[in-house]
C-alpha cells in the first residue's frame, strides 16, 4: 500500500498525462467553450477517460489513510479539468465532445447507439461514479460527486422502462456498481433503481451473447461466462442489488453463479478467466497453467464480488476467496517496485512473460492503483453491535457500533508470514458486543469452498488456538468465524494463532492441467518455483516427490523480504537413448506474487510429484 501511495499513484498520473488522457479532457473543454481546436484526433480508446478516474479513485483512498496536501490539490485541479469537459446536460465522454461528427470508430454516430457493443459510454460513467463516491467518502468534498450526480441524473432520464426511454444494456458493466455506490452515499433511490434496471434489461431480448453476459437475463444465469472482467463487474453489481433490495431472485442467481465459479473455474491463485480468446472464463475445470489468462482486472473484480457476497451473507467463505485472490493472483499484477504491470497472470512460464510499464488499454494498472489503497475497507465489517475481523495486518481501526459505542481495534502481526495475531480492544465505555474473528479456510483444512482443490495430507502441526486475556477459549466456529460475545473493556487482548505449515495442494481430478502435480501453500500464500532460485534456471521439468521434506524460512533480503520454501527435488530429462534421467538437486519456491521481478525465465506453480506429471525440456 505504501509503494502504491508513494510510487504507483504518481507514476500512473504521469502516464495518464504523457499518454494524452488528461489532454482529452482539456480538448473537450475547449470545444465546449466554443474554441476552434486544431487537434480533433480521437483518443486511442473510447474508454481512455476511465484511467484518470481510476487513479483519482486510488489517490482518494490513499488520502483517507494519509493526508497529503500536494496530492489533494492535484486532485482538485484534475476534478476541475474533468468538470470542464462535461456537457451542459451531464454527458461526459471526451471523444464525442472533441469531435461529435468523428468520434472514436467504436463510439457510434450518436450518443448511446453503440452502447451495447463497443462505445463504453456507460463504462466511463461507472468509473466516474466509483471515483466520485471514493473521493467524497475520503475527503468529504463534493466537487467530483457533483459531476457524477449530474451524469447519473442524465442516465436516470435517458434509460429506463418507459416508452420514451432507451432500453439498452451496458456493453461493459460497471455502471451498476457505480450507481449502487451513488445510492449508498446519497440515499437517492433512483440510482439503485437504475442499477437494477440495467441488470433486468440485460439479455431481455435477442441479440445478446455469452461474451457480454447478455444471452439471457442475469437472474436466469447459472454459470460464470464470457469476458471475465465484465462478468466480475456484473456479478458485483448483482450482489449489490441483491443486498440492497433483498430481491430473492437476484440472491439465488448470484449464489448459483458463485458456486459455479469457485467450484469449477477458480485458479489456486484466486485468478479467474482461463481463456486468452475473448479474455474469458473457460468451460468447467478448464484451467490451463501456461496459457492461463487471469487478467489482473478479473482478480480485482473477483475481490469486489466476494466482498459484496460477504456483506450480503456474513459468511467467511467469501473472505477466504477474497484473501486467496488478494495475496496471490491480484498482487502478482504489479511489480515489487510498483511501476510494472501484468495484464495476464499465468501459473506457468516458459520464459516469455514480463511486466510492462503501461498499456495502450491501461485497465490493469488503473485497477491495481485503485484497489490497493482501498484495502483498509476490507479488513473489518460492522453490523448492529458486532464486528467482523476478515483480514490480518498490523494496524488500527476506529469502529462505531449501531448503539453508538466507539471501538478501537489494534492488530499486531507479521501475517501472512506468521500466523500469530494479537488484537487489543479499546472502548469508550465498557459494553457488550461481539467480535467475530475469521478462522481462514486454509487453517481449517479447506483450500477453497466447494472442493476444487484440497490439501494432500491433514496438517499434523499444532491446532488453531484463540486466547482471551491469556486464557484459551474453546473454538466454536459459525460460518467461518469464532465469535466472542461479551462485555468488553479497554485493554482486553485477543490472541489468535494460525499455524502455518507448508502444505501440498492437489486439484480435483477433473482439472486435467494439474494431474500428477502439486502446488505449495503456506498460510494464505501460494508459492511457485522460479528460474533464479533453482539449478540451471529450469523449473518446468522438476519432480517433487510427496515424501520430500520441505521447510520454510524467511529471507529478509530476497524480494523485499519473503518466506521461501526449500527442499530437494529431481531435475528430469530424457537422455540420448530416450530414457528418463533424474538428478537430485536443491529446490526453492518463492511466493507467486513476487515472481517476474528478476527478469524473464521459467516459472511454475504446479510441480510434478511423479514422472507422469513432468514436462520434459
Ligand atoms: Zn485489465
């Protein structure tokens, strides 16, 4: 988070400036002022406006944690620039404003006519709404919120079930989530109603397809399909609407899609979207490693979705998936120095992958930039007189209960490297409330809900323990939480210990790509073997028999300080006569999120544990 705040956010704003994304707003503003501009060239993509919105959103979340007057002033200037590019009725889409007769070829000849296909007008609006809600919540300022509400009101007039309104569905979802956020910050029912309308209308008539999740209406969908980022945003919007309206059909639909995704389409890293073709979900159990697409944005969307389902159901299994994605498939999207980004996140490399400084279609850097600073919002939740503790890291949270009691929770831990977590409670007045501490699935012998992956052997180490003021509390787990309900006073101490042995994970036999292979996990972190740490720089032909002992050690000088797993493995190759030769050698694995920070080379998450799984050089 600190690298993101100090490096990635300024870096990403710099890229938005140097690539002309701010210039697009300036040109649109000049046209609106009646100036005759000479450069009317269309932006690279009709959704280039979203990149400044996304970085602005991230910067806002960062400001909520760490005041920064210079950044705050920069945001105010940027917001003024964005506002100046908004048409009088609220429409905000620079490529059409810059040149209404020759906008980007994807934009269509008039407002909205290409929305279901490629114009991304509602996608741009959705990102504006997300940024505006974050900026308002973080700073209390309404300058960006004002711009967003003006456009949201235009959408409320333009789209809806009435005969004089348009009945298009959004081509690239996110406006649904954005409207739900505007509803949360303003309490205006019409924004929630429009979010639900955009869901209801989707697939309501012929012409839709699975790529856009528009072949059938969302309430009738049962499987995670199509473009994985669009899908993740749709499912997040469905979860918002299900939670905020209580609509039972939406609750049933979103639960069914989630079970399909987590049970049949989720990588061990928490990544989703197996296919490069269409950046899409594959069929059930189609989880190739070398060609896994796993767009960084899809991992971010997966966390949006799981957070919302947690808020809907209060079940820790969603936080389990969220945590898996966070520490593995999502975090791999950015380099350790904060300036290089992955678009796809494969689980195996033959040496051809490297992060890039930026992309023409820059969705992934923007999503990393906005998600990481929003993380504090994922650690805790509050309902009535209860607190949920979902994630673990050192820090302090100020929480207000429904009865007005103020609680300060302070965590001290080295998580995810160490499973000892100490929480100190402070209250303004001694009072009764509950603290529900998540006992992660991985600490309860469950890799993922639904059984797509399982641990090879039961952990033989010490059990999970929970102590209150030094006394052991019997573990009674409900929906993944150990619930402590009592009269709390300042100075009460909760100590959770989650043992972190190295575990071998195997996939369901339905996953052909992982047959004869194991993955290594310790705590929530998934490991991989990478070329610099193993003899000859070869890791795809390694064999790690199940009986080989593995030990974890912390290496403070490696990759900013990571836990590594070491043991002995076999390098397998074919000799001139065609028979296999096995050479025993040292083996080392690093956390998957930290790979590709030392140049190109081989990497593999899944490692053969028998000759049949070995990939010969
Ligand atoms: Zn992306």
